[in-house]
C-alpha cells in the first residue's frame, strides 16, 4: 500500500500561482506514473498532468503553458506548479499513482484550489 498526501491548495486571485505537493509513504519506482487530476463541482474528474520518470510529461490542453509537473524520486514527491491561474481552475486536485507492473493504483485525499477575486 502506498499512501499519498497532498498539500499546497488554497485560495488565490486570478493570475496568481500555487504549488501543490504530493508525498508518497514509501519509495516508488521512477517507471511508475504519477499524475494530478482535478474535479470541479458537478463535473467529472479529469487528468491535469502526468509524469513518468523525470522527463516524460503530459498535460491537458487547458493547462499547457501554465502548469508544470515534476517529481523528486529521492523525496518520493510529485509537484504541480500552477501559474496564471484562472477561475476555471477551481477544483479539488487529486494526486494519483499507477504502478504498471502490478496494476496498482492509489489516490490521495485531495486538496482544494479556489481561484477567485
């Protein structure tokens, strides 16, 4: 079992920045996929960004050029740097881990991000 704990959410004005962190409870292979999803009220959960290893990144079109995902395999942590935030980025953000060799999936408890003036 791998427990994921997110932090860094909060209230920010439009145009502002936040950095989310997700710490895993144990060491994770760099070949696993770590990702950030989000779910806004009344909407389905959607993929925001994912990373395999340290360089293979994928972003939703809505956040390209504004968000950056990164991971620190020594600290077992994945980050989401969110810049130029918009009100439509308001959602609960969830950290996700996929270990492909065992089909293991884990989710964090979520952290609220609210973009409002």
